[in-house]
C-alpha cells in the first residue's frame, strides 16, 4: 500500500485569540481554501496530551499524538493596499505597487481567528478541550475529508441508526457526509427552524427518507397541516427503500420476507377521534366561552358519563343527556329553575361542536395505534381541511394515547392483543409546531407536548418540531429539542428566540443565519459530535412543498380568444354602446 503524502501546513500560529478558547494564525492562503467555517488543526505531542489529561492508552501505554480541531471564525488581511493605490479603478493596484516598488505580496497575508474545538476522544465519543493553546510558531494544517467524516458525525452513511442528510458546506458536495444519529433524535427530540422558503420541509423529508431506509425501518407519524408530505408514497416505487435480494436470501427461510418501506396517507375525512378519549380540558377547549355555571354542569356531566359507561365509548347525545340530568338534580335541590337557559346554551354548543362535527369526533371510531404506527411505515395525517382547534385536539389525543401506550407497554401493564400495546419506539413529526405550542398563547396540545418532550425519552417517544416562526413557539418546548437544524432566519426576533432557546450552537454560527442559502442548515446538538454547516442532499422522492409558479400558470391558462371575449363582455359602454376609455388622449 503506497504511503500517504505528508500533510503540508497552511499557516503558522501567531498567538492567542480574543478568548482563552481561540488562537490566531498567519497564512497566505494562495489557493483560497481557508473559508469562514472551515476546519483546521494543530498537533499535540505525547507530553502535551498527558498534560491535557487525555484518556490513557491501551494497557497504560502513553497516549499518541493528538490532532486538535478548530473552526475558522473569521479572516482579516494583515496589510491592505494604501487608499491611493485604489483611486483609479481602471488601473490594477498590483501595477501601481510594482511601479512604486511596493511589496504586493504583503497584501496576500491573512490573520485567521480559530475557535478551539478539541481533539476527538474515541473512548468518550466526544471532543475534549486540551486546555493548552498552541505555541506561537506551531504549524497549522487543513483537516482532510476522510478524517472529518469520521469525527464530525457519530454514524457513517448506510450504517444502522445513521441518517445521511447532506454534506459539509465548506467542502465539495459529498466529500464530507453529515450523518445524524437516529437513536439520539428519537431519544432527545428534534427541531427544524427556518424562514418560509428556506427548505425546512425539504430537509424534513430527506430525514424521513433516511428513517425509512432498510437500515432504519422507523415507525413514523407525520402531522401535515398543509398536505406537503403525500409525495413520500413514491418510496414504494424506489429500490433505495427496499432490501436487496442478496440480503433477503442470506437470512433463514422463515424470515425471507423482503422489506419495502410503505407510506399511508390519511385524508381529513379519515382522521377520527373517539369522544371517550377526550379529557375535560379538551372539552372546555372545544367549547370556548363557557360561563362558570356551564363549566360546572359540564364537569359534573362528564364524570357522570364516564362513570355510567365505565370508561367505554359514549356519544355527544349521552353528554347532553347527562347535562340535563345534572341540571334537573340541581333544580330539585334548590327549587330554582334559572339554570334552564344555561343548559340550553351548553347543549347547543355540544351539538354544534361535537355532534354535527362527526367527521372528526366519532362515538366509536378512531385511529388505531397499531394501524398508524408500524416499523417500516410512514403515516401521514393530512389535516389541511380541518379547523385549527380541531387539529390541536387531534394531536393532543394522539400524543396522550401514544405516550400512555408506550409507558404501559414498557411497564408490562398491557400485552399483545390489547389496543394500547405498542412494543417499539415511535417518532412523531409536527409541522407548524407553533400552532400546537404557542408562546404565551392557549393551546390544548401544549401541556401534553411538554410532558412527552420531557419524559418521552424513557419510553421511546421521539418528537420532531418544524416551525417557521420560532419567536411564536413556546421557548420551553424548543429548548427540550436537543438536536437542532437551523436554516436561514432573517427576522431579528426569531434569531434572538433561537439564540436564547437553543444550546450548543456558538454565537459565531448563529451569526450566519441570514447569509445561509436555500437548502443550507446549521446542525447541532445530540445528533452530531459538533455543530456543522450542512448542504442538504437531494431528495429521492418528489418534493410536495414547492411554491406556485404564478407567471407560468397564468401563461399556461391564457387563451387569446377567451380573453378577448371577456374584455368585450366587461368593458364599460357609452350610451351608443361603444367601448369607453377612462383615459382621454
């Protein structure tokens, strides 16, 4: 095997930076490789590694040389051309410098500021700060692609539990893959934050494709308020989402069923919520504007129905009947029939919101967990034609049912055959998350969502939140998502919200948010070893969230004859029935 060429230094350390975790180095950077955000390193010798408190080598052997990785924060020219050299745009400053005997090479020197990330400790699986800045005169090297690919991400492309979402932005496309750790995503939750049109739904779909690949086979549920994820059904037609024939043949005969990802899309009229799964809080949210007396009757009637039905299904008519019985009992006790108008108003609200809204709220039917959550199945709930309050109730009841099912299954309280039996982890993706957990607002989903985010890790319930307005998203909810994918954000309020709620992303990286292009993202947190700026890979399935091309559609639908006819029919007329112009010549 031929020897690898020795790396050539790209610069020499000058001294410490503005903080104790920064340093500066000088470079000509003639090939223009040292961009902002690029990765460089210097080497610690064995003595320095020991002084830094490194993990001991095998059998007590001395630790070997370590590469201390750093990220370039900014580059500053060491010496600029005098202003007089730049006064004439038609004459290059290099020509002026040559005529005056000025050393033009000095203007090619740059001082580069670097944030120290540390050396990657394989035993710990993380970066360790050496607490030793490089000496002045230390050689600085550009980190090579192969090394970066092994240390920036915890998983490798195609490995079990890996999700290839793109590649490092500062390198050629595909040179350094960015792979997320799916285990950490499901355990510690995910947030995708971006302005409109930055590509957040596209990135989410790329991640969903990875979850459905044969090496992951996830159980995924998507809450889709805009109907953007239906195109994931194309996975069934692509071999990337199926096992190779050779892999199937290598297994025992009894297990030779070939895996192929499936996608199930439920339209708005197929999404059902059984009334008996609602809580009293859900009912109060669905019936806004209740008076104190109506609240009292509703709570008494709700408990009476649950007791009478012994936890089984009940209908809106049962609740109305219970309200009337509670009011009658109250009247008999007090001899006062003033509550009749209250009962009538409450019954009308129950009839209007529950009984007539039976395409969502049903006495007996609802989405079975075993039907919508299966390993290797991506389920899409398209709620685009459902009222926002009803959407929130649907999500709240599903979150509660899934969380309780996973908790009771893990604790051995339910077994196969039970409706609540859910023996595998699940991942839920919520689009427009600020509707379900608004900052300072009221939403029936907020409480249960916070509970799942804080406690779901123990039971294998992972949540992904997608929002274009982080300033409108509850900061407690956002801070619970420990893997963050942040795309272009222009709004200053939203930038501050992200900086406040998101941990693990340096200020220098967040400063890049307005400058990111479509399809570029800062990825940080538990899913990667260190924050990276990523170029999102191309989707394998069609994208369903493109903006409408209005001019193209106008041209496609325009016909001259029809337009002329409409113009004649709608033009204002004079008394002599001749066309009339508003503008006189």
